[in-house]
DNA sequence: CGTGTAAGGAATTCTGACACG
DNA sequence: CGTGTAAGGAATTCTGACACG
């Protein structure tokens, strides 16, 4: 089962190129528990191709106005469907009208 | 067709861990035209999973006493079969008796 | 030929913080 | 909340060379 897709070998610089996301964003999504890179002995992050796809997916949802909180809940599938729909709608409205909290 | 396997994303440090080869060896095999990493803007090497497999294969052949020259020829499949067999035999003999040129 | 190593420098990454909205 | 940035330091990588066998 252990494929190449889940082997953590990609540095944050390459990941940034692959996803188009800034390193800052990538590190922030980790802080928000959305990605879980491994580390080298020295402490540099290592990501997998699965993480590449995950980050692209996250980026899409962020663009739709969703918040990291909602994305995390969504992946855990623990949020009741009704509430999730409301949150997604709110996110899209926020995005559409560029609302600031 | 462009799979993950041929995407150049692995740094030499990770490659060294993945293959068990020293960075010195990995760079040397590049010098001998056996692997062809890409480079980042800054000049650091990037390898693919295909390269991981290729290097492991190379390492096996080196252990059998083959020389980089023969390995390269072998991959190009341009060496006559008879001569190749002779070279492989010689390599294995060298390895067996630990002969120094 | 194949590989280790010390050397000096450059590129990459890391963390914690301040800023803004 | 999400993200940019300047800051200082540490880890990583690079090249060319000398060594040895």
C-alpha cells in the first residue's frame, strides 16, 4: 500500500512552486492542523504528493471564502450537514461581498 | 502520462536517506551521466522517484563490481551482448577477489 | 576509478514577532 | 482571521580540490 503519494519527501520551497502557495500560507495551514509534514533531523519540513493535492484543495476552499476552521471540520466530517451548509454559504457570501470581520 | 514518479522534487539529502547512498556517490553518478536531476533557481538538485529507483539499481550494479562506464552503456543497450557479458563477468570477478587496478 | 573529507560560500528553511485589516 | 515581511540563526547544498588505493 505504501505508495509514492504518501512518502514525505518534498521541501517547502518545492511545495510552494507546485501549489503556487506562499511558504507563509503553507506553514499557517499546518498551524491550523490542515497539513502534517514530517521533519528532517535538522527540522526542515517534508511533504508528500498527497499533501500537494490536499493543499491545492485547501487553497480552493479558502478562495471560496471558507475559513481554516471549517475546512478542518469538513475533513473530519463531524460537522452536522445543516450547519456545514450554512457555514459554506456564509463563506461564499463573505467572498462575494469581500466582507471584513 | 506525467505521473508523480517522474516529477523532480526530491533534494539530495532526502535522496541519500531513501537510497542509502552518500551524497558524494549520488553527485558522482551524475557526473558519470547516470542520473539527471533538475535544479532549483538557486542551483540545488531535485530528483524524482524514478531517480530513486534508478539509483538503487545503479548501486546494485556497482556492488556487483560493474563500472559506471558499463552501466551507462548497458542502459543505452548499445553494447554488443557478447562484450557486455564479458564485462559483467570481469566485474564480478573483480568484486569477488577485491582486485585493484 | 570510485569515494571520503575539509573548506568556504551561497541558497534554503526555521521560528517568533510586528503589521494590517 | 489570514498573510506579508524583516530579522537572525541554523540546516542544507554546492563546487573544486586533495587524498587514497
